[in-house]
C-alpha cells in the first residue's frame, strides 16, 4: 500500500508522454536525393567544403546504400581537394571496403598513395611518413602493374628515395663535422 502514490504518479507521467513521431522514409529519400544533387553541383563548382557537408549528411543518414557509397567517394575527393590528406585517406579506405567498381578502386588506391606522398616530410624531418608512403606506393604497383597511374607512382617513389638519400647524406655530413 505504500507504493500506490508512486504507481499512480508513474502511470500519469507516462500516459501524458508524447507519442513517437513516425518516420516518413519517402521524405527522407527525397531529402537525401536533393542533398546528393546539391553536393555534386557544389563539387563540380569546386566548392569542396560545401559539397563535403552534403556528402557527410548523406553518409550519416544512408550509410550502406549505393548513394551512401557514392557519397563516401565524393567526400574523399572533397577532402583531398581541400588538402585534408589524412581524412581523405580514411575516407578512401572506407569507400574501398564497400565499392565493387574496379576502376574507381584503382583510382582511390592511387589517391591514397598521393595523399601519403603529400604528407611526406622533407629530408630534414622525420622520415616515418615517407616510409609509409613508399610502402603504400610499392603495394599499389604490385597490385596494379598495368595501371595508367604507374608512371606517376614511380616518380613519387623516386622522389621519396631521393629524400631518404639526402637525409642519409646530411646525417653523414653531420657525423663528419663532429669527427665521430
């Protein structure tokens, strides 16, 4: 009998609670289509930050669909064009997990290599990013030996090796100066 006032209060509170709103999936799909069209338009106009926002919205609301996968691709491209290479790498890799388009997969894998090359350091800095870029480029060449991006990948590798050689040369000069 002690619990009756609490039970009565509990029933009153929950009977007055608002009902859950029904989700209209047709409206959601229309909105996603509109966002995708707007995002592509912004991307084509080279307004990458605004396009990325539209693609982010689509990815959050429609992740596994064809449109969501395509939005992930454009999101990665927008990030690459905005020179946010680390985020672009992550987005390209997530796109590759779901994509079945072999041409786009090859292109995205090369873009990942380009991104790693872009964040590689000069010879007077730490070379760990350069090592990752070299490894990624070599894997790309091994996986796509007939790629149209092969010449550029080889140029990137040559440039990275030159940076590494210059680092070793400068280190040797430093030790010679110190007579060690």
